[in-house]
């Protein structure tokens, strides 16, 4: 039995957190829904009850809350997660604010376990989560030596603004969220550009992968992140090199038995992972596994996952499920 709060309850991810928590087998004694002042009073259904959204403020965590799932942006997390933590709440935070703090656990339940050194746990970036789920067992089996990611990210990753830009773009309406139209277009630009020429999203993939899989600096990682005109579910091409020699068959065998992975790899029947098949499920779909023809021990792996479920809401709920199961 546990008492939950969802902070940012009316956003795209917050709404999915409510839905995913309702699906969970967790016993939820009570759920508080918190958001900014403009959503106060809104009623949202959770299981068979209606809950009124309340305003998030510094007294919100005076109540007896066990877990607070945050998806309200970095500045809200920086301000309110420590207040919740001080009140004994386990915070599972979907923003990037805490992810690279050395005292903070960055958790994908299929890959690593929280130490709970602090009561704030970070939920990784969506495209990182779906990539490390298949990479964890492959690293354990063959040892990663190099990774190059190329992503094809859906507009739902930008929240309602991204979805609106794609749908409005079909009607010829100018974009508001993105600097260019996303309808009938592709943007090699996610989050802000940094001094090294990479975007923040690309560096999130690099740094978070290292932290989650405890990789040392001998493992080179690079990423190119691209926004595509797809409503939901991100696709990632993982170009990977292993330390140990292996084969496509051995990689398939590992992934067939990997937690959180569904192998969809039968090109003779045109079967491979696609966003339309990943949306609505928590598993990461993996396929198109092939040996790189240009170098030894290099392979290509295509993976697709629902960025709002496994890439955000479901991963957060699974972290709570993991902690509850360990009690
Ligand atoms: C995106 N990674 O897809 C972000 C969402 N966290 O833009």
C-alpha cells in the first residue's frame, strides 16, 4: 500500500503516468494530482475515482506521501524535489535536472538498481531508455566497445506543442514549438545546440548511457538526434561494436531472452520494428539486426519504443514497482 503524487499531472507525460499507474498492480491508497495554478480544479479519472488537481506549492508534501512522480520540467524539479525529499517522499523525476548528479540514481529497471543514497531518482531521457534496454544484456554478453546512435524522434517527445505543430502543419499553419515546419519535414535538431556542435539531446544520450551501464571512457559513444513527422514512438538506429567476437544469431539469442525486449526481426516477411506497433506497449521492439559490412565486429540494431510510455511514464512507474517489490 502506498500513497502517490503526480506532479505535472495534466501534461502529456503526467496524463500517461496516471494511466500507467492505474494499470499497475501497485496498491495505491491515495493519489494526489498536482500542477500549476491554471489546472487547479480540473477533475481526472484514476481507476474508478475522480481526483481534483491541486496547486503545487511548498506545503504540497507535508502530507503522508510515499512516491511523487514529477514531470513538470527542470526548474520545478529543482525547486520542489528537495522539498519532497526532505519530507521523506521518494521522488521519481522525469526532467533532466538531476540525471547527471553523481549522488542521484539514474534508473532503467531492466538495466540497473537504485541505491537510494538520495530519495530523488532520475528517469532517463526517452531515447536513452529504449536504447539501453537492449544494450544492457548485449554488454553483459559481449562487452560494448563503441556506440553510434541515430534517432528518429516523434513529436510527442516535445509535448503538446510538438503534436500541435505536426497536426497544424498539415493545415498549413506555421509552427510554434519548432523553428521550422515538422510536417513533411525532418529536423536534425532536438533541444539546444551546445558549444561542441552537438545538441543537448545528443549529449544526454552519450552521458546517460555511460552512467546507466557504468561504462568507462574506453567505450566511445556518439549520437545524432533527429525529429521526424511521427506522432508517437521513437526509433533509434544503434551502430554498435563489441569487444568479444559474436554473430547476428548470438545477438538475436541474447535479445530473445532479454527483459523488456520483443524481437521483431524477420525481413523475409517484411517484419521489423515500427512506431505504429510500439505505441501503447512498454516493451522495446528490436530488429533489422545485421553485421556491418565495413568493419569487424560492428552490428546495426534498429529499436523502437513508445517514448511516452517506456520512455517516460512507464519507466517511472516501473521504478516505483521495483522499490515496492524489494520491500
Ligand atoms: C524529446 N527527449 O523527444 C525528448 C523528450 N524527453 O524531445
